[in-house]
C-alpha cells in the first residue's frame, strides 16, 4: 500500500516536473518579483538592516507568491476533467496531492537557490550550515503552502481562486515581516503578526542565516513549520479525497 | 458486471438524489442510462465509479465490492466523464503514458499499450498535438483512450457524444460497438440522445426522481409502435429532446 502510494507519488512528481521544465518562462517569472525586491529594495534596506535579514524575508515572500499560488494549476485540471480522470485510477489520494506538492517544492528550492546566489552578489554572508538548514525549512514550508493552496483551489469557486489568493498573499507576506522585521512594528501590528505562522518561520530562517542554530526562535520556527506541514498535508489529502473535488 | 441493491445518495443539503436504485448489468451488455436533468443519472454513475460514496445500499462493480474495495473497483473499470479528461494546454502523449503507469505498467509496457489504444481509436500521430488543437471528436476519442489503457472489463461513459457533430457521433458509436464485439467489454453509458440509446444499447434503464422507473430492451420499451421519445414522455412527463445540453 505504502509502496504503491510512493510509486504513484514519484510518477506524478516526475510527470509534473517534465511539464514544469517545458514551461521555463513560468519558473523565471515566478522568481522575478522577489528578485525585483532584492535588487531595487535591497540596497535601500541595507542602509538600515542586513542582507541576512532581508533575504530570508524575500524567501518567505517567494514561497507565498510562488507556492501559495500552486493551486491555480489544479483549477484548470479540474475544469478539463483531468483531476476526475485521475481520481478514478487506483492512485492514492495522498499521491495525487504529494506528486504535485513535491514538484512545487522543487521549483521553490531552485528559485530560492537563485535568490540566495544573487543575494551573495549583493553582500549576503550566511554560513553554509545556516543556508542548508534554512533550505530544509523552505522545503517544509513549500510543502505546506502548496498543500494549502490546492485545498483552497478545490474548495472555493474556481473563478475566485486567483483574486482570493492574491488578496491573502500580500498581507501574509507583510505580517510575516518579509520586508521589515515586525520588531519595528507598532504594538497592535506586532500582536496581529503573531497570529501568522509565517512570522515564526521567517524569524527562524533569519536566525539560521545569522548562524544561530540552538535558539528558542529556531526551535519555535521549526515546530510551527512542522505543525503547519502536518495540518496542511492532512487538509490537502482530505480535500483531494472529497466527493466534489 | 454491475449489481446494486438499494443504492441511495442523500447530499448534506438534504437533497435525496438517488432513492434506492437496484441495477443489474450482465457481462457484455451495452446498457443505456437515461433520465431528465436532475433525475439522478450522474449521481448514480459517480457512485458506481467510486467518485461519490453512497449514503446506503450495496453494490458490486466489476466483481468488487464498491464500499469495501473501491480501489479494486477502480482497477477494473474505465470511466470517461462528461467533462472529458484531455488537458487542453498540453499534448495527451505524456498524460496517456502516466495514466497507464498509474495502473501498474512499467514505462515500456505503458508506451506499447498507448500505441495499441491509439491505433484502435485511429488516433496514432495525434497524441503529440496540444489538446486544444484537437477537434471535439478527436478529443472525445482521446478521452475514451484514457479509459481503455488498462483493458477494463467494464467501461462507464457519461454523455459520450454530447456536443459532437453527427459524423463524429457515428464514428464513436462504431468504436463503442467494436469494444463489445472484439473485446467483450461491458459498457454502461448515459446519453441525452434517444437515437443513440436505440442504436447502441441492448438494454435501457430510465431513472426519474432518483428511482428506476422503467427498464428493458429498446424493442420492449417501444412495444405497440411507440417511439422511445413517446415512452420517455409518458414516464417522465418530459421529452428527452428538451433536455439535450447546449
């Protein structure tokens, strides 16, 4: 059963990756927005903060924008009947979700590596261990965001997905402290941002990029990221199994 | 091949879409499932194909228990939904190989099987065209191809010819007849076209208000010189012609 689900996940992942690689422009354009912030906002931010603070923020923003919109693909698959066709195959529902999610995670990791590389050119100096640990956190974050995005896409009216998600993503990015740390925010905004799990993920990422590993902030960020992943994948799988998905 | 007892479906909204349906389909039959819009056709078909869980009742589909072994049912049925299954943004070639592999074939066998099915449906060479570049009839045959890759003994077709021109419809009918004649396949189809039901089906089931209200061969239902449209009108109070989707 598990072997079969793993095989189906692999098949769906590989197929999705082949399709993604055929759409190179989609990958490039997905990374443009954070890159624009890095190039046009980064040098200004660097006068009051550090690249080790900004780049993790842009990575979380990239995750929200890129992986958070992953559900857009499944909107079309549902419209074309592709999803229903796959749901009548013996493939497990978990595989139908994870195959897609893994593909989104790979795309996010590639975009993150490019962002970090360009960040290095501007002055980012993060230790290798911090970068690798941060990348691991990005993988889990990407899986969570993609799962949630698919769940939303299969739950709401297909015409509402793009406007709803684009409305949600920017406040989430701002509340996470992507552009400026929430320690600079007034009290009420600081409190509000603590509701968002992405704040904790981002604070952990910043700590890792600064070379601080065994801290409470990192522990909390890792715990929140892991919990978010478990809940998101469970919700996503449930939605994929649902009758009207 | 299909045996249901007291199959019902009540949605969370309280709507009773299917109210105790008993269906028996023998192997090798082509059975037409007719009914007005909202009669329970699609809900019944979605239950039989494991897409919807029945509220109560039991069913054996292709020799497997629908409730206890839905994955077993999926392995033994083909399903062509009304909305199709061809991705309009990409060529179907890769999707066909993936679909075959999801039924357990290795890549080499999947490619061979895809080639066989494409030849059977006269689609060879078209699999590399984007789905959006295919005609309605070609797309419908690709939909059928997806449902045939794993050689299912039972094929469900939901409105297989809706929206097709007469020539494409007749072409698809020939393929459906050949599936039964050459491969012994059982076919369970819904249609809004009475000429299609008459020409293709050995038996017809008419559902209205969530219940099977008539069944028999087209000849039995037309006894007394009536047309199928007369029969449908008598039973449901509506002409099926009024129901044909745009």
